[in-house]
C-alpha cells in the first residue's frame, strides 16, 4: 500500500501517531525542495527509529527526481528510480556490519549461554541460534548483552530500557504492548508436568494381584465356608472349632496340605472337593499374576486430570513471570489453590533436577526437552497431563518499532516451512544435555545388593499382626461359644 503525502515540513508527528501496521506500507512524500538536507535526513533517521523504512521522496521541479533511504552503514537519502526501489523494497541483504544488540541468557531449549571445555563463551538454543544465522546471512554484527538473571523478565526490562534491540527467546506480547513480537506461525500451548506414577511399595505387592472386590469376595468365601463347616461339626460332635476349620480354609487357598479329619460322612468329601477346586483356582491365578508383576514392576495410578492432581496434594511450582502469564491467559481456577510462586533460581533448581515433589507448567518445546532428557530411563520421572492450557501466540520480543520485525518474521516462517526450525530444535535439545546449563541425561538406577532396611520388614510385620489379630478373634469366638454351651448345659 502506497500513501502519498504533500508536505512542506517533516511530518514526524503524523508517523508517531500511526498504528504499527503502517510500518509495512510505503510513503511517498512530495516536496518542493530537495530532501538532501540535514532537516530531511534527521526526519529519515527518526522515521527509521519508529520502524518506517519504506520512505520515498519526490522533489517536484522542472525535472522531478525520486529519492529513497539507504539505511546501511548509515542513513542517507539518495536518488533512485522505481525499478531500483522495487527490487530493494523490503530486502536487507547486506547490513554492512550493523550492530544488533541481543539479550543473551540461559532459558533452554530456546537460548543457551555456557562455556565449552576450553573456557570459551558459547551460545545455543534454537531461537538464539536462528538469530545468529539470520544476522550472519544479512551481514549484521551479533552483539550479546548479558542480563543479570536468566529470567525472561530481565529481558523485558532491558527492552524497555532500550539497552537491547532483541531477545534471543520466545515470549508472548504483553497486554500493555510495551514491546512487540514477531508474527506467530503457530499457536503455542502448555501442559502441566506431574510426577510419573511411582513404583508400588514392596509391602503392597502381595495384595496387588487382585482387585479390592475380589479380596472382599475371598474373605466372604472364607467366613462362609468356615461357618458352614463349623455348623456341620456342631451337628456331628456338638462342639465349635472355628480355628481348625479356618486354618484348613487358609491352607486350601495356599494350596498346601489340608485335611478335614474333624468331619465325617459324605459332607467331608463334598467340602474337601469344594476347598480343593477353589484353592487350586485361587492359588494358580494369584501366584501366576504375582510372578508377572514381580518381574515387570507395578506402579501406582498415574495422574491424568486436574482433579487427580488436586487429590494428590502436589503443588505447582512457578516463578513470577509464569504467574503473570497464568493470570493473563486464564489458568484454570481449580489449579490456583495449589500454585506455589518461588524465585526463578528455585524453580530452575527443582525443575532441572526433575524433582518429583512438585508439578510444573511447561510449553511444548520445553516438554520435548524434558522427554529428550528422559529417553534413557526405563520409567520416566515426569509426564504431562494430556490437557492443553495457555493457548497463545509468541515470537521474538523486540522494541516496539524495531525495523527488523517483518524481515525476521518472514525468515522465521520460511525456516518453519522448510523444516530447518525442527532441525534447530533437535540440535538445541542435544546441546542442552551436553552443555553445562543444569540439564543432563537421566539414566535408570538399577538395583544393587544392599543391607536390609526397615521397609523390608513392613509386610512381615503386617502379616504377623493380621495373624495374631485373626487368632485372637477366633479365640474370642470359640471362648464365647464354649461358655454359652456350658451355660446351656447347666
């Protein structure tokens, strides 16, 4: 779009009031004087600072002359023609070493700042590395500006103070529009990373093969069969012996030797067949499934929803920047009670260490990094809840009127379309693991011979307590029955 302005003085006030969308337009300023003066040169410099570099000047005279802006290595107003302007419009192939100040810090996998084994400063991350490629192609000079902290908030403050031109990171544009970002090529989303299901405690393995309903049916079966055999024995001998029949029922389920010597007649053979068949079926299924879970491990139920996360009593750890982002993009209300805001250093220490005591909010590229770090684990430590939140557009943050916004946006879109961006992201994940930035590959901790701890005796202690309790219960039942029988005889 071309706008024609008939002016006598530099219209800098007009350009200051225009919306940022006009930065992509062309402006033809029709003048009665030559623009090759200090006044118009100062105007060209101010317009360029506001992001307007598509300016043409038409000097009306007996022989009209068209002028354009040359940006590098310094701004000049030079004669041109339409063909030359069209060929160079929107293209900055050679910036002739123009310095671009970029805020550099570590925020894997988007930007990395580390030292190699020789002590040399190295830069990585797929956002920062793309910027380096972009500036190299356009013959610009990469000038790193180190922030005092690795938090994106310090990058934003550096932009607002005009200490830097760009940040080698991906941020969402603020609601106050104090800074702008490149055009988004896709919608970013986040997930909550939660501790993966932990291995089942050793003392729970004995009850793991059967569901709770099966155990209830089993206890009902034992109680019923013991009561039935005791009643038959009462009819035959006029005595109550619950304990003996209880042991016979348990031995049948353990598929060990048992006999119903206190019963006589055909009832003994019928009950023996029932106990034998039930015990065989139970012990076969139980021992077979127990053997399979002992060799493959059994884990607790994983967290698959926000409701289960609330029930697990696990806090979501975020920093100040993530809290502002959560408010702006509407974190689900049910998660706010478990949000814990901590300093950025504390968050990174726990998150980079894969601390399973907390949950974390991560965007898709960082989730891929965490999956990459856990690729050698037999059982990952952290996993994502499959519910997407925080739908937003993000890009390279820069000063509001920075002239590289549109060129960088186009280059970023071409890199995404060609697959080059995906290659940079994969390389960034690998660089993050090999560089000294707090991440490393996690490996499975295999079991070794160790001295027995107190946990080893939990199941025997529970079994012993259950046995003593059951014996005491049977003793009380038999004692009560004996006293009632004695009282009736009197």
